[in-house]
C-alpha cells in the first residue's frame, strides 16, 4: 500500500508541474512574439530615420551581405 500512495503522490505532483510548464511555455511564446514586434518597430524606425526607400534598404542589405539578400 505504501508504494501505491507514493506513486499516486508522484503522479499528482507530475500533473501539477505539467500544468506549470504549459503556463510557462505559453508565457515564453508571448514574450518571444513581443520581442519580435518591438524589434520590428525599432528596425522600421531606424529605416525611416535614415529616410531609406524600400529599394534603397534592399540595396544596402544586399551590399552588406555580399550581394546575396536571402543568404
């Protein structure tokens, strides 16, 4: 009987931890999304501050990347 009680207690604790883990993972995902949004706003602000057109920005990025925009 003792083993059964210990097993039941461990399973309950595991279930509780699983719930906390899901909550933490959800918050982590939200934070990642917020970070990307803030980075996007910052990048757009820099581009506008430099008064770059989309074409000029593409050319700058292409030049910085050795002529390859996607790699």
